[in-house]
C-alpha cells in the first residue's frame, strides 16, 4: 500500500518534489520525537505524555528512518565503472 502511494505521489509531484516532501516530513517527525524525549526526561506526569506522543508518531518515525537510510545509501548500480 505504502509503495503504491509513493508511486502515485511521484507521478503527481515528480521525483524531486516527492523527495523534498519526504525530507520535510522526516524533519517534522524528528522535531516531534525530540519533544517527546523532552517530556519524558521531565519526569512525573510528563513521562506518560512523552510516551503517548512517541506512540502516535512511531509509524511516521519508522518511515522517516527508512527513507533516510535509502536516501543516504548509495546505489551501487549508479556508480560509474572504475
């Protein structure tokens, strides 16, 4: 399902715009994850608030990490022959 949605988005937006959107999403999710950690570290009732926030964004965080790994891993087939 996710792959189909990404292909559809790429067709509608173009590869460059899709990558820009994915980068914005990844940065946003990272910012929310940092906030979750700040809440957790405050202790007390904020621990549960931080964990609840992390629970809500976890699928998005996983997708952002996966995308970043793909974006940073060079494609061996795209390298010029040596």
